[in-house]
C-alpha cells in the first residue's frame, strides 16, 4: 500500500449499533508516520473506531461516537519499521478498550456515547494512508477472547478461530473459489501463514520424450467471459532447448486456442509447459490439452482429501494434499506467491511418502521474480533420500527414516548472507554456505512439481507454511496441565537403530504422542556412553525443546528402545543412570519440592521448579521393550479388579540406624494407615511390625506390587505364580546397583528378574545412593489411587531425584485400583461424634469384620457406634451410611447383623390371637443379606432374668419371623436377639409389658328373651 492513495474498503454484513467489535490485521510499515492501520466507521455519521500508528513508534487506539466526540488511548505497545506485526483492537460492550501487538495487551477505559458503524477500512483514514503491506484484515461483531487473539498471532487461520460472527474479511482464497485460478497469490509476504492445500490444482502440460528435430505443438482451448490474457511457457528442459513462450489476448465470449511450439535438440528432452492466466476471467468449463506427436501419458493429480490429513493438527475439514501419481512425466502442484522476493525464506511442509515408488519426484520448488528456479527439493522413492538442490549447484541430502509415516521438512535460504539449511523433523540435516544472492524466492510450488516418468503411487502433503524465520514441526498444545497428557512427554529414540524407530512409532500410536514430541538422534547403540557422548545427548535434548517451543510444555522425558541408559564418567567408580541425570539440569542432586510423606501435590509446569519427570523403556530385544507397553495396555484397560491377585508385598525392615529408622517407621506407619487401606489391596508384611526384626520374603506370589529392602539381587524362585497383573516392583537396596543393565541376556538383577517375571514396570538404581534419597511409599500409592500416571506417582515419591534411581516402564500407564469395599467410621460413644468425610478404616469387600482391630475395638464385652458405608466398583456410596453397633468378642470386632425394621422402638406391641401371644420380627430385605445366622426370642417374666424362650434358624429368603407363645401366667415382655454369621449379636428393644389382667378372657352372656 502506498502512503498517498492505496486503500481497501469492505462493506459490513449488517450495521453495527452496539459494541462489542474486534478488528485484526497483519501489518508491515515502511516508515514512521501518522498511519491508519484498520478502522470501522459509518458512511454518513461520525461513528468510528480505529487503530493507528504514531511517528513516535507507538500504536494507538481511537474512538469517535455519533455525536462527534473523539477519545484516544496513546499507551499501546510499540512497533518497528520493516517488521511484520499482528495488531488487534478489541472494543467491548463496557468501557474497556484494548490493543494487542504480537500478543502483548494494553488496556484502557474510554467513555463515549453511542456508536453506529457500517463499513470497514484497511490502511487509510481520510488522509492518513499506510505505507507498507497489509494481510488478513478481519472484523468481528464479538469480543474475541485473549486465547483466540493469541491463536491468530500464532498463525491459526481466522476461519478456525471464530467464523460464525465475522462481519467483514477479504476473500483470501477468492482466486480459487470465484475464478478457478491455477495459482494463489498471498497478500502476506514473509509471515508464517497456513496455505489451504488442494483447493485447486495447477495443471501442467506434459510433453514426453521428444524426438530430435521434431516440433511439437502444445495447445490450450479456453472459453472467455471477458477479455483475457494468458501465457503458455516451457518450464523445464532436461536437455536440449525449447522454443520461446507464446501469449494470447482474447475477446469476450469467444473460444480461442493458445499454442506453443517446442523443439528438442536431443531425443531425451522432456518439456513441461505451464499455463498461467495473467488477467481476466474464464468459465468453469474451460479445458487445457496437449496435442502431441506421441501418445499421451498420465502424470499426477493433486486434490484435497481427508485421507492425506496430518493426524496431529488437521486443517479445517480435516483435509490435506493428496498427490496421486501415474506413470508419465506430468506433475501437478499448487503455488504460493510471496508477493515479493524473499531474501530470507523459511518454508515448512509435512510429508508422508505413503506408497510412492519407482523414481524421483520434486516436492517443492522455488522461483524468483523472473520465474527462474532457485531451489528444488527432490525425493527418491527407492532410497528415501531427500535432496535439496540449489540453483547454484550445491546440494544437501538426507535419508528419511523408514519407520515414521510423517516427516517435517523445512528449508531455509538466506540469499543475503549466503546460507542454506535443511531441517528434518526439527533437527538440522545439513547446511551450505556460498554466493546465494540469486536465490531470493518469490513463488513456491508444492505437489509433484516434476517427476520421473516411471514414478507412481501416492504421497501426502499438509501444513505448509512460509516465514522469514524458523518454523519447526507442528506443536500440539497440551490440553491438561498434568503429565497424563501425551503432549507433555518428549520421546527420545535412536535413529542409528531401525528397531528404535519402529518402537518410537509404535509407542506414538499406542499413547497418542504428537509427532513434534518424537526426538530422533543419531546415538551410540551401546548401553553405556562416556562423558562427551552424554553432554552431546543432553545438549541435543535441551536445544530441541527450546528451538521448537516445547521447553515450557514438556514435563517428562522418556528414553526409548536402544537409547543409551548409563553414563560412565570415568574415575568416579559410578555408573550413572541417564534418566536420573535428566531429572534436572543441575549437576548435583536437588531436593524435590513435591515429595512429602503425606498427601502429594500433583506435578504441573508451574510447581516442578525446573525438574522433569523421566522414564525408560528398553530391553534386550524390541519384543522385550514392546512387552512393557503391552503390559501397560492391559493394566490401563482392565485395572486390578477386586485386587485378590494384586497383593502389596511390603518389606519395610532393614538394619536399624540413624539413616534407616525414619524410612522404617514411615513404611510401617503407612502399612497400618487408612491411606494404605484405601488402595483396597491385600497386604503382606515381611514380619510383624517390629523395627528390630530384619526378615525377608523367601518367595512372593499373587503379587501386584513389591516394595522394600532385600538382597542386592533376587533369589532363585523369588517371584512365584500369580493370577493377576504384576504392576510395579521396587527394591530399596541402597548399597548396590539393583538395575545395572536392561539389555542383559540373563536376568541377574532386580530390574531384569522382575520384568522377566511379568512386571509392567520396575524401579532400580545404577549405583549406590544415599539413604536421604530413599523413595516414599505413601505418596506413590496415593498418586496411583487418585488416578495419576505411573510417571507422576514415581516422581512425587522421590525426595532427591538424580541419585541413580530411575523408572523402567510406561510413564503414561494408569492403574485402576479396586474401588469396591467398606468405609468404617468409629468407634463413637454417640453418633453425633461421627465425621462422614474421615473414615477410620477403608476395607476391601472381603475383610469387613476381620480388620476392625486395635484402637477401633470397643472395650471387651462393650459395644460402640460405627458408621459403615459400602462403596461400589465406581467409587460411589451405596445408599448412604448405616449405623451399627460393634461388639468386642474376645478381642475381635464382630459386626452384629443389620437391625430389623420391626421392632425398632421400646414398648412395641405384641398381638394376642387364638389364645397365643404372637411376637414377630421383620427386615427390609431377606435375612441372607443382613448377616443373620440364628434368632432367639428372649422373655423377661415377672421382672426376672432374661431367658431364651425359643430359637430358630431362618431360611435365607425369609424376611420376617413369628414365634407364637402360650399365654403366660405372670407379667412378661419380649425382645429378639439376632446372631450374625460372624458370632456377633444384636438385641432389639423390649416390647410392651403383658400382664395376666390383660390376658383374662372376657365372658359374653346370651339371654334368651321370649315374646
């Protein structure tokens, strides 16, 4: 836009009579002047809102109401000449007026009267014209959110951010939609922006293998609706020469042929002609054809297809660019015009070879202002080699990995400084320096621009961007602040090992890891590396995270199959674990702020204090590494059920001492705590809770977890049989390396032996570590119980990460612990003392009475009030809580049967019928659900001691019992004594007192009266 006259005016879809509105635009100015950037106004009134530039280098916001009163906010962020800026003005329904420049927001309050608006302006206001470039101006009659505005700045297209309320925007893709043009010209040179691939095709006319000295006529038939100017030009000659271009001017409503004669100097020349419309319009039925002296061959077809969509970040509608290639020299492509020649160019595209085969294809080609080729990216379908060829003759080649379907290809050409670089999947694949002044690029072509005659099959292209600085892979923003989000993990694999690539792609599919979160490095295949190799590995990880804008979002690092796992620093006598070293950038161990022997805090990027979660998946073979993922799959999907075959084997005892005592006490206390009971898992202790005893397990079975001190290596047969899933094994031995290798053919260490026995995950150490770094069992199981991933639970258990301890297994594994069971509240002397939010015991389904021991028992022969709440497998309370009285029967808590619904209060009525008293008892449900074994009817006769009058064992489906009694000669009252299947009893209240006077028969005399 020129500073004297250029302008763009857009009519609104409807008149705006009330705020809010939002205006957005990309802008680059050539000088510091009073310049209007974007504006809404009224054709006849005074209403106006606008954003403009001030010569002092600041952006400003201005409002004029219908009465003509003008207010200005001059505190907007600054701008720079010659630099692209994203500018947004947001005018809400209140008084807040906000301006955003490249995501930076300034807020001001402006008071004014009513405003009416009906037209939009870009780049001018009466006499304040913009000198520079404008792209993607958009207007909405809603107040976009900060998040939506940030998305616009990050390059998300406006139609993805908010299209429902848009009131004005130039048709950025109108050349496709309205004129069926064969190329698209962008109005946003130099700024990273998405290109909607495949909306149209750029048809190339192919002339295969000319015979020397023979002239071939290539023609195109067009039907015009107005005057049109077109050109048909030879684009490439493999060898020989071609004739000059031809052009055509046609009148309206006429069908004309556009012809080009080409001649070859050798018999092997292949000429490709390009048909370009320079001006005018034509109808949608126009055809192009090649009249050849030999039979026509098919080339390639470019189309938009859901099949070709990049899975991480699909374009609107979920479509990518599908290139279908047939045998022949023809090649289709789409074109992007940068508007000017870019001396610094970055262009990025995602590429999937699918089944392309038999030769080479040029995927991406650059042209300068005169349509002279500047570079070409050629893919060899047979060798998988990508070759970046510069027009100056230099070349960079890189072999694409066979195990990954998608590859991020980025080309950088700095013609001013004579530099070129090829990036593959976020890593530099090679650089060139030289005299590259002639490589400034104006237009870019993407598709199957050129190809060998024999090349066929399909390839996919998506997410094409152009920019003036580094773009990088498509980064997926995490949706969760926690490390259960796959986008929070960076997965490292070894590109020098084909099976490592295979593993990485398999894990990506299994867990949904974004492609940008796969980092492939050319590493040693040895399991132990030296200091130099370690520093190279560490720096490569940090560089990748920073360069690709992942440092703030990634919380965890997972080392995949065949990635070195240990570092020999030489001379220290210590072999350090790579995942342990990657917990923090510090060279010395640091205290973990999230590790407490209590309820843990879940890790997020805001509370990790520079730490990262780490894990490793490796093994002797690829099958061994894959097995860990498969076992995790099973546990994630099925959980641990009722936990009967998932016992926690806990060995808290070791030689007591100042360093070990706190951990012995901590583990012992957890074993008897409600926190442990809430796991609803059976527990096996290696000895009674006596810290002076050091007793080790000889064998474990039906084990879901093992945690404790033991020997440096497991004894033969230590892992017995199990009927469930083995989840996690951790050996606390602090003075030896319990996991010195994961690639050993013999399982002679804790990590290897546990994995061979079927464990999905283990933890171990690569060297001796300090007692202060002993992990805490309580936060580990509490994290799992709350649904955290294994990686999160293991991290909060480590008070000092980085001392050689590391996790082996899938860090994204979650473990569904059993939910069904009983929550016990009590004992209480009175029900009012109960707090239903704090259970005293959390028991499994099968341990209701046996575990109510110790401090929960009332005094022998006494009773206490308890609340019992049953929880189902989904963790939901069933029918609230029930109040019961528990008896201490010879030192054991016995639950009485559930109370009947009748009788429930003292003085209950006893029916008298047919000369009998008929006391009865009734329950809400059948007696087999009430823990009823036998029922006694007790009587208290004439104030004497209670005595059993009759006993009965009810049928399981009985819901009531009646035991008729003869009429007593003395006063009597009744009560029921109900005995449980576990030996406890409960007594109902006494009935009403029945006296002989009540029982006396009544005489009725009948008098016969005669008449």
